C-alpha cells in the first residue's frame, strides 16, 4: 500500500547546528504537508507544497518538494531550543484529497 | 477565532467502561477527522466525515469504536467497552476543503488511559 517514510526517526543537535529531515513517498503526491508537534502538544500545520521542485522558506525553515513529487525535505538553519518537537510530513491518499498518509515523524532534540 | 475544541482533555477509566470523546470543529470547516496517536503506531486516522457524513471508517479498529457527527459543529467518538490497549491520545482535526488546499487543524487531544 501507499506509504510515507521519514528519516531520521530521532535527531539530537547542539543549539546553533543545522537539522534536516527527509520524507519519501511510495507514490507521486499531489501535494505534501508539514506539521510540527511540540512535546505534549498537537500537530500544527506548517506549510503545503504543491509544485514539482518547489522551495519555500519560513524564517530559518526551508521546505523542498522533489522534482518527481515523491520526496520532500525540511531544513532548519541554526536550530534553537524552540525548534524542539516532532516534525511530520503527510500527503494525500491517491485518489482521495481529503485523507492524508502520515510519516512517523522525526523527533528533534536541541541541547542548549 | 477558536480552534478545534476537544473534551475531556484527560480521561482515566477502567476496562469495560464506556468512553465518549467530544469534538467541536472550527466553524465553517467541512471535513472532520478522528486520529489516534501512540508511540508504537504513530498517528492513525480512525474515521473522517465530510459535510457531517462518514466517508471512510476503515481505520476504526473494532466494533467497539463508533463515531457520529449529528451536525456541523459537533462530533463524538465512543469506545464501548474500553480496553487497556485503547490507551492513547485521541485527536480531532478539521479542515476546509478548497481548490487551494486542505490542511488540517488539530484540537489539543484527549489523553485516554484505560486501567
């Protein structure tokens, strides 16, 4: 079946270091969404990418959608303690735009 | 504008008891989703509604689980009887499906513990 894989599962960084998480889909996606969940919190929508090769930035966060629309990445420059949390990617189920397939997430820990 | 509201925030119950989780979606949103999150299985979609109609309940684990959406501003997820393996965080999310996108807004979740 359709799957979305994320790597790494966990990442520990020193504050100020960069961080990247990768998302790979078994099928071509019409769009990909990224969410952040703080410890003890709920997933919060960050961004949606739609176009092949699209790159979007939100301050220190850079999101990319692959040319084949099967992979994506989230890069954080100069991490801060406020970046701690789990980052999820999610893409629509083939033929059903409302239902999302979720990756298992990458948990980021930042040492001050 | 209020976000997705869920109640209760925490629920501790004993095995065999009925549990009802409640959700109020964001006003104007036309899709509602119930998820379960555990460390082992991550975020699992249980059921979703579109315009108050259940569309896909393939994620509902067993007949012990049921969900309703009697109107556009209220939904319930019921577990009867509850079992210890149902312990998890249950999230409700809503979205407005448009041509531009349909990202989901999550409620704060209900942390369920079944003893």
